[in-house]
């Protein structure tokens, strides 16, 4: 059982809502571990009467008291006694005597995890007692907030119903403020004060209405109002989404959470983080992506112009061979243009090859002399490929489809051309097969000097590092060309 959901299913948290509640807790519990200066483990009861650890997190603010991996550990008997009490009675349980069995003495507290009035798991909080600290205001504030959050976990009001982005959420050490029931700051960590100074707030923020202070610092009035409304909503007991405060010189990310433990004064926890450099890089990436898409768009337009000029020139040619050569050039240029058109509408440097081929395949009937007699169809999926792989692959496949349409069916004889994409181990295998007249008896695929075959061989072997094989489909008539691309050419899953 590798996933948290699978592990929870084995225990008491069996309904989807209960599993989702525990998943949200685990997604957000680094905050609780850092505020508690303690290791956290999540336990569920098993049918046999023992308890099973399904998740673990260590604090970033203190040495761990649980260096060993606890996930998958089962306990029973006397060791599971505090788990059973917390689960059965639905209240936090603190052991009186420290546990001296590990590398450092630790104190255990067990907190019931409640969802919709039902205890579905227990949260064990192990504090390392070997670490001695001066009882600073910061540490006392952290522990006080952690106690409130633990009471909210026990009451079922934490975590929030919406899963938070843990990667972008401010950490405890980035900057922390505690607000009272009126929204005034009663404590601000040094990092929080530094973050507010960078957005232009002079002096201390303690004792001031944080929503108003933050609103006034925002460069845009609407954005400032939204952040202020979010802080006010947290004081009122709601969980707003994290928001940016963009000032003239810096950008600060703000996350506000309500602190409403049962029987205690309501307030809020505000975490802040200076994200000026992060947002600057984001804007640079967006600008770069927009520039790349514009380049692809212009390349596509230029290629379409070249194709139109070649098409006009072909219509003026009286020599059949020259006209056919120009028409083949039109098809090749048009295929490349379709790839760039796809890239122009993509936010990544990847190509949906199926989408491109579905646009290219209908062009074959217009650019061959056989008319609509041969039908083309595609089976399997290429998926998304990097542009460096997709462009030569599309050109190679287009050449093979065109060659089959031109040479497999003499004098407009009806037939079918099939394009198949499949995976064999780590390879992508592409098959172009037809039910036409087959290869001439004297034809040697390895020594073939036709322009189309030379182009395909160059694209597949030299650019894609793959292999090319030609033959007769097993038990059928016609011709089959097989392109085998190594694992680097596999579609993204």
C-alpha cells in the first residue's frame, strides 16, 4: 500500500469524505509540526485491535525525536493505550512520564482527528525534551498557536475543506503574525516585520488593524481590498485563499487561517512570505512563453506563404515531373506549418501529435494524383511529444502516407492506408500499412534511393535515433513500414 489513501482505507477512515479529510490534514500539517517543535504521526485502528502509522512529518524548527521511519509501524497493547483513549473518548491525551526508550527523551500527546463529529484517526505529537530553549516570546506564541490548531483538529474545524498548495504556502519561519478577535496584530515575528517593511509599512504592526495596514500597502486598490477582505474573513472563521500583496518595491504572499479553538478567544494566524523574486521569475517566464508562441505563429504564417507560392508555381508548370516535385514540397512545408501552428497555441514546448496528424492526413487527397480512392485511418495514440521529436516524426509519417497513396494503388484502385501507433516496452512503434500491390520484387529497402525514402531514413535514423523496416504485413497483402523510436520518443503520460 504505497499511497496514503490506500493506507487509510485499511484502517477506520474508510469513507471517501473521511479519507479526503485526512489527506488534507497531512497536506497541511507541516505548519502544525513547525509550530509545535514536534514530530507528528497519523495513526488508524486496525480490525485486529492494533494501531497502524499511515503518515509522518518532522519539524523544520527543531531536531526530530523520531529519526526512524514510522510509516507502516504497528503498535498494540500498552503502547497503544493513549491511542485508544483519544479515539474512544474523543479528547487529547497527554502521557505523564516522558518516553526514554529512544535516542532522546520525548513527550507524547495524542489528538483525535474528527470529521463530521466522528473520530476517524489520531494524531501523535512527539516533542523532543532533550532540546533546551529559552522561553522566548516567539516560541511561546508558536506553542500557543499550535495548541489552538490541535484543539481545532480535535473539534473537526481544521484542516480547511479546500486543499492548499503546500509548495507555495508560506512557512512558519517565513513570517508569522497572530491576530485577536478584532483583527489587530498581537504578535509579529521578526521575519514578518521585515516582509511588511519591504512592501513599505513603516514601524511596528503590533496593535494595528492588519487588514487595513495590508490594504494600504498594496499598489492596486482592488488587490488591496481583496487581501484585506481575506484577513477579515479569517478572523471571522473562514479559510480564504492565499493572495499576493504587490507594492511598489516588493511582493508579499499572505495566507490567513482562523484560530477558533473551542472555549477560547477567536483570532487568526497570518503567514507571510516575500515572493518578489519568485513573481519576477514567473513574469519573465510568461513573457518568454508568449514570445516563443509568437515566434511559432510567425513561422507558421511564413511557411504557409511559402507553401502558397510553391502551389502557384506548380500550377504554372507544364512539365509533369516538375509540377509533382513542387506539389511534394508544398505538402512538406504545410506539414511543418501545422506543427508550428500547434506550438503557437501551446503553453509548453510539446506537440499533440495526434492532433497534427489529424490535420495533415486529409491533405493527402488534395496533393496526390489518386483522388479519393484510398482511405486513410489512424489507430492508437502518439500522445504529446517534444517539438524536437514531433516535427521530424510528423514529416516522416507524412512522407510514408504520401508514398503509400501514390504507389500502392495503381490507376485509382480503392484501398486502405492505416497508421498505427503502439508501445512495445520502452519504444514507440509506428506502422504505416496498406493493402495495395506491395513492393516490387527487385526493391531493396536498405538501398532504396527514392527521395521520399531518403527523407524518411534521414529523419528517423539520424534525427530521432530510431530504425526503419519495410516488408509485407503478416498474413496480408500490401506493404508495411515500421518505425521504431527509442524510449526518448515516448509520449508523455
